[in-house]
C-alpha cells in the first residue's frame, strides 16, 4: 500500500512503500516517491500531517481508486 508523508520542506509526498526518516528526510527503500500538489493529503484522508509525523498508509477505504466508475452514458452524481 502507498504511504503519505510531509517532507522537511513541507512538500506532500506519496511513497510506494513505507518510508523511513533518516538525516531529517523521508527515504523509501524502493526509491519511488511522487510529490503531490499541496492539500492532497487532506483531501485524500481528511487528516493534516506535518513533518515528523508517522507516514500515513493510504488504505482502500480512503482511496477513490476502488470506487465504482459510472457506466457508459451515466453521469457522475456530484453534490451541489
């Protein structure tokens, strides 16, 4: 599962594997990490993180990836 963390510069990062804090920086043994737009972690999880917080595992309950897609011809029903 992917993990979310805040870097020492305040950047929001998603890691393929759980990163470790080393030398004031989060590192992942796989080396795979992507910088996210500001506010992404809050939108994905409803939680605010700061540097030094334990990386947060993104579970399928929090992810929108496993939500059903509308059938062809159907519109997304968005509130408001």
